[in-house]
C-alpha cells in the first residue's frame, strides 16, 4: 500500500502539517527561466525560422519551413471521420453539453439613461483572436480542446489558433477530431515555449493572438508567465487536485477510485479524503491497497498518494467544511447525505461535485462545466475558465448638456484638489 499520510484534527500540529502537505510551487529555476527567455527573444526577432529550429531540436522533427507545420483543415475532418464511431459520438455529446452550459455564461451589454439624458453603461465584446495550447504526444487531452475552444466559440471569438506539439511526428487523432468539432480555425504542430512566443508575438505564419489558454509543461508555464502583459493568459496551472468529503456511507471502493482519478495524472497530483469516521478511512485505505495493482498507472498513483495524498479524520462534517475552505481545492466532492446544504458553505473550490453518484471524472469530460480550474489554493480568488474569459467590457458614458454641467462641476472640484488643472478645465469648458 502507498505510504499515504494519516492526519487528525485532534493532533495539536494538525494545521502546520496540513499546510506542509498543501505547499507546492512549480519549480522554474534559473536554467529554465534563462532558456525560456532566450527562446522568446529568438522567436520575437527571427519569427518562423526560430520556431522551425526549436521544433526540429526539441520535438525531433525534420522540417524546413512553417508550411510543413501547419495542419490542413482537411486533416482535422479526416481524423473526425476516421476515429471509432463510439469515440466520435462521445466527443460530440460532450461538446453539446459543454456548449449548452457555457451559453448560460454569456454576458450582454447594458446601459441606462438618467433623468437629465446622460447615458451610462457597459459594452461587452468578444476577443478577436485566441491561442489554444494543447499538450501533444502521449499527454494529449482531446477533452481539453473542447473545454478551451468551445467557451471561446460561444463568446463569439473571431479566430481560434491551436498549437499542439507532435514529438517525433506522433499525432493524436482524437485531438485533431476534437479540433474539428470545436471548429478551430488553424492548427500548427508546434509546442513548448516557442509556440507560446509565436502566439504572443506573431510570426510570418502564426498570427498574434490576444489571449493564450491551455495547459503545458514547466517551459510552457514559464513562457506564459513571461508573455503576460503582451497578451492575456488564462492561468498558470499546478498539479491536479481532488478533495473528497465523505460521511462514511459511500462504498469505499468508489472513494478510493475517486482519489486514484487525480493521482494518476502525475506524481505531484494531490488526493485528499476527509471524514469524521475513522473506521471508514481504514476501509478506504484497504480499498486503495486492493485496487491499486489493477491500475495501469499504478506507479504514478502510488507516488502521488505517498508524496501528497492524505486521509484526514475530523471531529464532524462542520470541521470538514472548515478544512475544505482552507484547502481551496481544484475539485471538491461532497459525498454526503445533504450535499446541497454543504455546498452552500463551500466558499473556495474550483468545482463542487455533489452527492454519492457524482464522480469528479464526469466533470473532466462531459457534465458540461469546464475542467480548466484553479489549482494550488488559487480557488480562493479565481474561477473556472468560462465564456467571460473570452469577453471584455468597455464602459459607456455619454453626457447630456445638463449632465455635463453637473458632472463637470464635481470633476473640476476633485481635479483641482489633485492638482490636475487640465482635467479641471477640460470638464469646465462643458459646464457653460
């Protein structure tokens, strides 16, 4: 069995121990930062030539131009036609649910007119062009294509540019099929920091985008952080996380597999179970021990549970809520008798999965909600990816003559108080 930690709130050192368990910071050392900075500089100055060079070097390719790295639209539709019917149907049904969910997030422009005729409001517009980074090779996730591209489409983004590395020429047909379903406009077989640079700065072949979304490795994450400001980014994601709160009445095998579902992502993933029932924690531990050998990614799961996993015993479910809010996990499962009531008390979570029959894995693929979620306790101040990430807002102000006279006097008084005479006089001109 993995050496998974057992914690209890009865321990006087519980909170320091919990914080040590939660502590995680993606290590982007000086070598990584220097390498990424150099790649960004080269792509910005040399464009396509630099992207081709880095792609040949890092992805074991042998191409001589960017034209060889742009994936024809017909290649995407061919992938969609070639995959098994069951996979195509699953992708299409998931896409339909994701579209339906995200349409409810659309924000509309609004305005109101004051009695003197002054108009105030807000104009909502979609971003013009968005870049989608998709991991390639064995780490390819077609579900991430849908989760990133479809909200952009619902928002009304004009053009979606996808980049996906194909190391050694390895192509994931499901990723291409998902891109066809999401109606991605252009796809380039490039990855790493060079792909982020191409999207952020533009090259002769890759158009410059307004925002970059999608997960990647440490080089991609570091590059996203460095180009932020030149373009928008969604977030810099950490390892996958799940926090399960259970009252002890759910089959322990179900809970063990829920913990596995995140642990299998990578060794840094975090899976935590909180329950007031010590006997139930023992049962889940036994399930983990029995089920783990069946898992294809058993070694990864074992390392994840031993390194960052925990079984936590609490005094009661109220204390479990307190701990859940402190952890602010990416995924929170409430496997309890009254999940809706408990959910109302969860302030910090990327997504909340309520009830014994709601596996977090459903949210990863087809519930309809987005699986791009805040990690590493950032759910305290951030939200899932959504349509609102692809819309922006402009304030609307139109003064009537009467409104200009009244507001100009207020503005003049405040501007002179700040020593900004031109501001004051600009407003005063319209008071006459």
